[in-house]
């Protein structure tokens, strides 16, 4: 158990909770603030959205312990809020809810839009609310309600609040720690700075927060595979979402990796240091990158070792992928899911590598964007097939 001190709905709260307790469970179970709903518990549906230091955040994937010193506002804390009152009336008028399960999260996100975007049109509102799913209404009434509040406030000459009234940003997604928790932000700053100033040889070693070990085999001799690992441009072409900014040098490579997770898109720009040891047929690629738009940063390391198989006719490739990610995309943190994603990525990488070494022209290059959603759908499909397979096997 750990003691967590924070403000919830302008009230100082100090309670103990397990370090793994989510903010959603914390406010619901410990404070009885059950207006915060839980839908997917994966950061996808937005039902659990609360304000964290004024910023909408998914409370199902936010650790309560990470909110030490933060200012949390749940839907109950917006009872007297002027904009939320207008929105509630508009939702009623426009029939913007049916079962109401999505409504608390929808109101929290809509309030943020109203405060920040006085000129938002229908498209902008739809984009702004795309992180909140509603299974009942078809969204028309919701969009109409939000638009009517924006128009009414514009007609009354109510100026937007710069940045939605944010004063300090919370630890989730914003990259800025709440007062008293200064260590989170410097971590991101250090990463960003290191990436911006990265000069040859200056990419630092680091201890990855997550390490995934993968192994696959290729029907090619180790020397041929090792030569392929020396061709950084070819390796990059085999990695989904990766592109190079300039021709790589033997020790250093500059490039871009594009990642998309539903409405969250990040484009990490950075550099990597390449090390290889022909004596042990092994090597290491250490990279660092930042995404200015989502204020995310990542450090990653790929270690590989090639082992001969079948008297040297084939190669076992042992990969160890380590990374530390901060910012919005870091919210995809379910270890089981991340492991499945890594397995799928490595499988794609191995298939591309095999095609490349075999000289098979591939019509489909590695995708220009690493879409977690398409990978997640494939992973889920595979998991369901596995479960059904098990059941039919049992029956
Ligand atoms: S419960 Fe769905 S995003 Fe949190
Ligand atoms: S009103 Fe039912 S989920 Fe939105």
C-alpha cells in the first residue's frame, strides 16, 4: 500500500491504495464518486475521462499513485460548473444521450472543447470527441449539443480560455508533473534534449523500462543475415513505420518512426547509434526520439545475436527489444498486449527480412505508419481464434 495525497473536486484527500490502483478505481471505490464510468478499461472508450490538472485524461489507465499532488476533477466536481451546466441542458434538449453510460466522459471532453475552440465546426467537434465512444446515439445529437453551446457562447462574446484554462498540466499525457512531483517532467526533458542535441557518439546508454525477448529463424546462412543487418537502409525498410531522413553512416542513422493508436498519432524523430561485433555475429542499435506534437519521447534498444542452425544453412535470430516511452502513447501499457504486439511486429519484420534476403520483390513495403489499431485487431482476432479453437477442442 502507498499513501496518495491529492485534490479531488477541490477537496484535499489522503488515502492509501495499492500502487497498481487506477485513478478510476480510486475515485469510485475509495471516494464513492461513481459518476466516473468504466467501459473498456483500456484507454479506448473515454467513459472514464476526468480532468487531471485541468486536462481530460483516461482515469482507467492512470495510476492513482502517479497523481500525487495533482488536482483531479470528476463529473461530480463539475456540478456547479457553468459550461457543464450549459452542456447538460443542451444534451437534454438535443437528445444527446440514451443509456447515459458515455455521458460523464463525453461531458468532460466536450467542456474542454467548448473552452478552447470557440470556432469549432461540426468536423472539428467530431475530431475533438473522437476519443469518446457512444454505442447508443449515433453522435448526431451530441455534436449538435456541443455546437449549440459553442455558438451560444460566441453570440454572448465569451472569449475562449487560453489552452482551456490549463495552468499546470498533470502527469498523464501532458509530460508535465504536478507540483511536488518534479521527477516525471525532467525525465521527458532529458530525453527530448538528448534527442535534439544528439551528435555522433552522444546517444546515451540507458536502462529500458520494458524489455521483450523474441526469437525467429531464417532459412539463410548466418553470414548472409549478418550482412543484411549491416545494411541499415534495408533493415529500416523491413520495419513497419520506420523511414530514414538521410543516408545512414555505418555508426549512425537518423530517421522517423510513425505510430498511430486510434486518435493518437505520434511521429518520433531521432537518431540511433549502431554497434556490431562480427566475431560474435551480434550487434546493438540504440535510438532516441521525440514527438513534438504529443510531447512524447522514447529511447529504444535492439540487441541481436545470430546463431547457426542446420549446420550453418539457417540462422536463429535472437532479438532483445528494450524501450522507455513517455507521453500519450505510453498509455498503451498492458504488458500482455504489448508482448503480443511485439510478437506480431517481429513476425512482420522477419517476413520482410526473409523476402529481402531471398531477393523476392515485395509489392508491399513495410507500412509507412505503424498502426497499433490494425495490429491490435489482428492480435484480438488471433486470441479469439485461439479461445474458440480451445473450446471446440474441449467439446
Ligand atoms: S474505461 Fe474506456 S477509456 Fe477508460
Ligand atoms: S448514451 Fe449510451 S453509450 Fe452513449
